[in-house]
């Protein structure tokens, strides 16, 4: 399978290089000259962009970006053009049949780059959450603030717990099957969002986690597993994802697989831990407690560690 | 792979590098505080004297909405109601709303509430002055319904007691079949938990630069869970109480400028368990004197305190951006030990300590820099350090095995590790729409008390991002990761003996190849299509006992359409196939066996929404989804073993809503939802409480349900 994918990728690379070379005009939108500002600011824009237009914008006046009394809000400064850039060219009269020049930023066919658009947002929104944006994975893949946020609406889905996941899954298709699996965090129920664990604006950790490590992220809600305890289970202290799939699993408790095979990946001591369980251990056969219900955890139930003086085998 | 002395990870170079970046952040701070690259400077040249904003409908005063109504659930089902609170057949209230206030001086107040009539209720109030300060108070409840078909013989299970006792007429047996009063003693018990969270906090912005934040959260988790309690090789599944409280505090102070910023933060987390142990009667016939009861520990109270220092520096011109974070934390636990046994026939051995005095110091440091030495090239470098310095004292503990007999004396192993890594990635924009990428990374991982003292992982990647046409974006990436032990794999000396051929999968030599491809295409302004495929293959080339190989393949197709104004539609297909190969051998030298596990999960969905259908103000929406999961378990042992049935789950869901705007202030909404869930799980199905001779189970079955939910609500806006 890997060879097929690699072959397809190699073919894709060659085709892409050819087409891109043919299509490339060498121009960059950011190199164009700065257009002039409008003469009357937002009043110029709102003559066209009312609620009956193709691009209605009036809902922005119900958002923090148009709050009366806040001197930092765009409407206390350059109004619409604080974010969209100078609209003098876009707002001028055009002859019949002439195409209207695009607004520089945050519009259809805008000429400014994603980086430059993002800088507009970051001019004001440069708090701790966005401290690590510049070298983040999302930034590296040219993601723009407006790709996720709807700033013209009071209801920005990516900021609503019950709706954020759908925004993320538009790109993270590989997680869509995970959140629909039999065992999952309360994501499908709308009670947990991706940003409960991840920091989409950039983090220095793997998978853009909000906390410094995977385990610290998990302990945020599962502090009972933090310890330290007397008898530790080595993988638990290292990385929860050695045994759990946080985005969803076909097995209970988000486990990567079921015991006993999960445990037998690391335990093969003489005696019952090493025995390969088969269909003969089902209720139709000898109904083995080493396989059924909790399997190993029927006895070794303290898999996250035990603080009992006699709990070295994780059963007390 | 050989390692030189200079590779020794005690040198902590990434930690120093992270600190260096932080220090660098401070040095330019004074110089750059008077930043002359402020875009506002450019704005000052704009003549805004005639910008009146006469047409701007700024919002001030009160506004909001109230939603009220009722619904009906057609069937009891814990599985359906898990996390949503719709677990019971019958009527339920629909109640929620929001209230907003916007003042002339940027003062604001937001109040929102959802699902007020359900266990999944939540509410939040936030107020303050925009740009200056904010205060908030929030509440959230999360019901977790686990099983409604469990049965137990223990008294106390239904009342949340940590003292579980058997009926007075209980007949103890060598096996569950010998427990002759079992059937008459079984009582229904629901397995469920409720997690409630209350949070409050404040944030202040002082001037252009200073930021202060203080947040406090208190979680309570109450209910019960299933836990095995054993006496040697005979066990009973117990319903044990859950009564946890976790309090968290976060405080930070930050200084922000256009070119650099710093933040000092504190994180505290304090866990309290209101049950120190669980005790239960032994339902089996006595094997040793005094083994009538057992007692096990519960998660002990613990705390975590952490200081975090973060910084970022972005020199003028955008040619360099750096950021770093150093976090130092301490986990502590010192709960009084339980006695080694509660068996009165065994004198509890003398212990050198009454509590663990457990302490783990954690240090993580990360630093990342992105440089653009010339325009087509960007380079991202990263170093990191992660240490778990376990300072828990080691001692000998005599083991009283399952409250029945004195076994050996064991010494605890306070596990620790140090992880050091660095990576370098380069993106080269060959053409305006074509970027080539290459990267390399190295990680050294040193562990204590484990079979391998040190592993080294090297990773190399190549990638491509291209937009052959403006409406098509393509991303390809190929990665190879190689992990090798820096020394011999030394099997731990334990009794009974471990198979010397075993290689634990997180320590074993491994080669991982990952291929990923993503395509995003917008054939027109009203359609977008996303396709992705990811394939990962793990080869544990030196392992023949334990995990020997694994693959994970995921692909997906996502289509979004806006075929007409007021109309949206979507469709998706995603599939994941996870395969694992495990090798084993009975009793080290006995029968060889191999296991192959395949999990196949497929999700498909289609839906859409139409506004102003048939008449103005009438909206209609539809969502259809189907998720099919299959788990295949194939164990080959001497070629004669009967096969396992597949693990199956099928979830079909229909969601339909219609909304009608009765007036400018009022609309009605009718929701209908149907879910059908079918599961087969051989681990639980057909396992009655006495099916297994040495495990007294709860008789749970895998869940099935067909649930219809209908809801009618009105929303009034003001």
C-alpha cells in the first residue's frame, strides 16, 4: 500500500511541477502599489454593503470590532479599512462592464497575502495565546485567521464549543472517523471542543497542545491519574497515548486495542500473561476470565498505578 | 547506533537554548519598546476628517433571546444519553437563552445558558469594559452514562459506599457456579458519573502592554465506576464510588509589544479524593485464614504546581521570529498508606514509612525560531527538553498478596526520564505557487528502571505544497522515522521469568514511514472539495514477541456546496484501517502464537440547509450520518483455535429541523432526531454474572438502541 501511495505521490509531484511551472507568472500580490483610502470611510462601504447586498456586513456592528467607546476597535480608527486595507480603488465608480478592483484584504480575490492579512489581526490580538503563531504549523501551511474565524458575525462558530469541531474537521479529515467511533471524548455531543487540548494559534509542543506535555494535557481533566504513586506503571508516567487514542477508538476507554493483546505487547512472563487467548476462551468454550469483560484488568485493575503498600502487581 | 559522550542528554542544551531565547527576548525589549514600525504611524497620514460613519448602526443597550419548549425521548438508553442528558424515555424541557448589554463606554455584559432542563446544562456570565478588564463566572455539567444493565450482589454499590458487603445469606463458592444464592442476590445498578465545573476569573489590560489574568476552576466528579477486585486468580467486578474534587488555578502577567512579549504564569492543580479506599467481601470460598475481605487503594490526593515563563521576539522586517517557553513543575503526593493487609490472620509487616512522600519535578523547555534569510526560503528550527525527575524515595515493601499470603519484598521504581530533541525544517518557495520542504529531527530519550536506558530517534521528511491552479492546493509529505536503542535491551529480572525475546513497543527498535497527501479544490465559487490520505507503517524489525508491526491508513473526502443563495450542502466519507501484528509464546518456551488485529471504521454523511424554502422565514435542515466499525481479531496458535467473532458497531443518525420566523422577534423550531445503534462485543455479550468460573461479572451486554427524539421550541428575540 505504501509503495502505491509513494508512486502516486511521485506522479503527483511530477504533474504538479509541470503544471505549476506553466502557470507561474512570478508575480506576487503583495508587490502591488498601496491603493488610496476612501474619501468617507465606512460610509463609502455601507452605501453598497447593506443587508440587501451580495456581501452584507452590518452584523459587524454587533461585534467587539465595532464597539462604541473602545478606542482600540477598528471603528475608532480606519473603520472598515483598518482590516480590509485602503478601499479607494475598490470603492470608486467603475464603467459598465469593467471589473471592480478587489478590496486589498479579506475579500474575494483579495490581493494581499495571507501573512499580511494575519498581521492585521495580530496587530491587536497579540496576547499570550498567539505568542507562538509565527513558527506554528498552521502558519507554516499558510492558514489565515479568516479561514477559521467569522469576524463579521456575533456568532463565530469556531469560538462555540458545540460547533468548533466542525470547523476543524473541514481540514482534519483524518479525525472525522475518530470522533464518530464507539469510544470518544464528548466531542460529538458538543460538550468538548478541539481547543480543550490544542492551541490552534500556535504552540511549541507536539500536536500544538496547550499544555507543555501530552500527560499534563490529560491530567487537566484526569488529575486522579497524575500521582506520583508508590507502584507506577511505566508507560502511564511517560505518555497516555501509548495505550489510548484521544480522538476516538473502536475500543472502550479510548484504548488503542483490547486487553489481553494490548497488555501482551509489553508483558509475556511465564504463566497467564504469556498465554495466547483464542476463540476457545469465549463463553461457548471455557469462558476465560483472562479474556472476557475486562480481561487483565479483571484482577490488575490499578493499571494507572497503585498507592497500596501491597499493590506492586497493580491489583490493590 | 553508537553515541558519543557529547550526546549525553544530561547536558540539557535545549533548556539552555530556550533560556537563551528568553534572555534575547529581554535584551531588545528596551530598544524595541519605542517601535517605529507601528502601522498606526502609517494611519496618521490618512485624512479621516470627513469619515462620519453616519450609516454605521452601532449597537448599544440590551438585547437577547429566550428559547423555551419541550421534547420527547422515545426510549431509555444510557448509550444514547451519554454526555447529552437524554438518557430517559419521556418528556424533557428545552430552555436556554442569551442576554447582551453594550454600553456607550465599552462596558458590556453577556449572559448565556443552554440545556437548562438537562444534566448537560451550562451557563456563563461575563462582563467588563472592552479593552480594559473582564470578569466571568461559568458553570458546566457533563453527565457520563456508562451502563444501565449492570447487576451486582454487593450492598453499598447503589448508594455510593466504599464498603461493599454481601447479603447475609450469601453462599461462598470455589467458583461462581457454586454461589447458589447468586441469582436471588443480584440487584440492578446504574454505572454513571456527573462532572460539574465551576469557573471564575478575571482579565485586565493595563495600558498598551500589560496583561493580567486570573482563573479558578473547580471540578467535581461524582458517581461510580467498575473496577475488578481479586483474591489471587478469582475476581469480582465491583461498582466502586467516584467522589473526586479537582481545583485549578492559573495566574499570569504578560507584557506585549509589537516586536516582543513575555509572560510569567503559574498553574496549580489540586486533586482530592473523598474515598481513601474500597473494601469488599470476598464472594469466593476461603483459601487462607482471614481472607473474608479485601481492601484496595483509590487514587490518592495529589497536587501539581508549575511556573511557566514564555517569550517571543520578532525583529523588524519579518526575517526572524522566535519564541520559547520554560516550565518547571512539581507533582507531590503524600497520602497516608493503607495497611499492607486487612487480613487479621496476617500480622501487618513493619513499614519504614507511613506515606510515600512522592515527588516528581518536571522541567520542559521549548524554543523555536523561524528565519527567512532570503525571501523564497524559510527555515524553522526547534529544540526541546522534557524531564521527569522522580525524587520519590525508594524503599522495600513486603507484599501481602491480595490480602491472603505473604509474598516477596519489593522495592518501588520511581520512573523518570529525560527527553532531548532538535529539528530543522526548510521551506523553499521555488515558484509562487510551489513550495518544497525538507526536514530532519533527532530525539534522545533516556529512561530509568526500564529495559532500555536510552533510545535515539531520527526523522527525515520531504514535502511539497503546490497550487497548480489558483483554486487547487496540493500537499504531499513523506516521512521516515528510525528509532534505535543506544545499548542492549536488557530484560528485567522478575519471577516468573519474562520472555527474553519480548521487546516492549515503546522501547523497541522501529522504522516508521508516513505518507500523507491532501488536496483542496474549489472548482467554482460555490463548491469546495477536500481529499486526504494518510498512511503510516511501523516495522519493529528486531521484535518477534510483542508488537511486531502496525499500519494505520486513513482517507477522507469532504465536499461543501453553496448551490444557491441561502442554500448549503455537504457530504463526507472517511475511512480508517488500523492493523497490528503481535507475537507471543506460551510460558516463554511453549506454543508460539501470532495475533492480527484490524479495526475498520467508516463514516459517511450528507446534509444541508435551505433558508426561505417555500416561503420567507421558513428554513429546513437535514443531516444523515452512518458510522460502521468492525474489529477483527485473528489469533493463530497451532492452527486449531476457533476464530473470534468481529467486534461490530453501527451508528445511523438522522437529524431534521425546520425553523419558521413567525415575526421579526419570534421563531419556532421543530427538531427531529433518530439514532439507531447496533453493537456486538464478544468481550461482554453472553457473559452472565456466573459465566466465568473465576470472575463474578456484572452481566453487562453491548448496547443497542433505536431512539427518536422530537423537540418543539420557540425563540423570542428582543
